[in-house]
């Protein structure tokens, strides 16, 4: 960060967390969150993403390192004094309160005047499109409406930072997708900083300005979604975010990967020369005549074809194996794929990455 850059809203500096003194749930984390950003913490179960969020909220204390919010060291500051909004997976709404009372609760704790509370609650209800439901009991609401109430409660006291811990996990697929866009648009309208936890790759890619990918307690890569998908820095990130073909080989100092079967493939080298894994996204593979313009061209035999609605997914035999996957749009003019057919496949050097093993 240059001297002229504004201070990030959140900074983790060498933060580690161990629950048993032996294994680190989070290890040596250095991460910054810019003001107004929507940052998603993504990873499988046990990767450290939720522990990172709970340390930022104040529910857990780091074993080592410091956490700063707005330039202030909050490492030892109590939850209620951090001024952070929280949205939980189970919503944590009070069943004995109305919608309005649930949303008003953070304001009542802060002892705001009654008239100001009423105005802020109305504004928060409008933000999440629940106007007129202030007197409704939360048990009378759908799952999606309850989720909106939880978001309104987190936003009503105008925090500088809102943390969301898998808030869409209890919703069905269609409602979940709808709420992804609603949260994204709400963030864009308000400009509040949001840190979001999920294990769902599509959710992370859909909603985020940047995504921080975790595994085994380590931050593997943080970048905007397109860069993470198109330019992963590690084999874990490449395979966790979408589907990839992985080919083992040896990288020369001229960005050429030699496969054990003898083929030589031009690639974008991320690793040092030596043993590498080459990754190629299935949708980056051109077929038939379209492969003629590619730097890398090879013959392959179609083993099976699956119809996925908007896509066709084909399994090919090539490079001495029969599990090379290609995907193509289900559109007019595409190559006809039939099991047993032999055709040329190809891809650009910039569409495959040689990664450390």
C-alpha cells in the first residue's frame, strides 16, 4: 500500500488462532479489507474462514497477532464495543418480539430517543423491502423475510462494518440466488463494508468485490473473482473454484511443459522450472476448426457426452488418459460431439497455468 493510499478499514497482522495449543485453526493471517468493500471469506469446512470472522467480531481472541478496525487495535475489545453489525446463519431473531422490535433492539441498547428509533426502524424496513411488517411476529415470516429482518437489524445502527456468517445457508436454491443479488445491490446502495463467509463458490463469485480463499488455516489467495478463476496462484484455488483439467509435467525455463506421454504444452508459468501441474479450464478448450488458431493443439477421442441444459460436457481420451473434460455452450453452430469421434482440441498458452505441485 502506497503512502497516498487510504488506511484499510480492517487489518489482520500476523494473526493466528489455536484452540488446543497444537493445531492452528488460522495461521499467520495477513489480510486487509478496504472501506466500502464486499469481501468474501471462502473455503471448505475447517479452513479457517469462520474463525477469522469470529475473531473480527470479537467472539474469539487471537492466539497471536493483532486486529485493527478503522486504525484502532480492537484485539482485546469486547464484542459490544466494536460497533460491528452481525448476520448469522440462523438469523438469531428474538421469537417473542415483533419484526420492528427485533430491528429496534440494537438502538434500544444504545438508548436512542424513541422517535429516532422509530424513524431508523422504518428506514431499515424500507432498505430490505419489508415496509408495513413492523408489527408482524417473526414466526409468521418466510425464511427469506426473516433473513431480511436479520440484515435490517445489522444495518439499523449504521455500523461501518457488517459481518455475515453464511446467512443464506438455510434458504432453498431459488430464494438463495434471489437474496444473493438483493444483498449485493443493498451493499452497492449503502456503501457499507461487508465481510461475508461462505463455502459456496458460486455465491462468492456472484456477490464479492474480492474473495479470500482459505484452506487448512491458511489464506491461499485473495483477489477479485475473475482473477481468482482465470489466474489461480495454486492448485488448491484452481480446483476449489470450478472445474479444471490437471496434467502433471515438467516445466522448462521457456514456459513449456513436457508431459510424461511426450506432448509439449505452452503455458503461463506460475511455478519455478521443474515438476508442475498444468491446469486448463474445460470451457477454455476449443474443438474442431476452432482449435486451428490455438498455440496448443492435440487429437482427442470423445468417450461420453452429457447434456446439462445450457451446456454440453464431454469426457475425452487424450494424453494417455480418458478423463479430460471439455464444456461448450449449447448453441447453434457448435461442433457435434458423438462418442467415438476423433477431433482436434486446442487452447491458448494464456488459458493454461503451470502451478507448483
